[in-house]
C-alpha cells in the first residue's frame, strides 16, 4: 500500500506514476474485482507526512488493507 498526504511535498503525478509501476490502476478491476491489483494507493486529505502517523485516518485506511478487506467492506478475492 502506498499512502500519501494530499498536502505533502511529493507531487501527486509522481505518486500515481509510482503506483502504475507497481501494477496498480492500469485496468478496470472488473465487476467481481477479478482484475483488482493487489497494490493500493491512498491519498489522505489535509495531511502531510509529518502528521500522517498521528491521524486516525491512517489506521482506518490501512487496517482493512492489512486484514485483506477492501474499504467497501467486501472481501478481496484470494490470489
């Protein structure tokens, strides 16, 4: 999982390029998430890398990924 703040020093176009290099965001996930990349990109609003670790949004965003769930609550297909 790549996680950035939207008020950070890293330009968002570089963040997206890095995500693409890892195979994310290159195709539609499909109706049943059959083409979903195992990589995730999260851009947390109103945060910088200085304060990201103190924000509850970081945990609520990262925990579903670490538990093998999606943010929507559905289970991701096993690969």
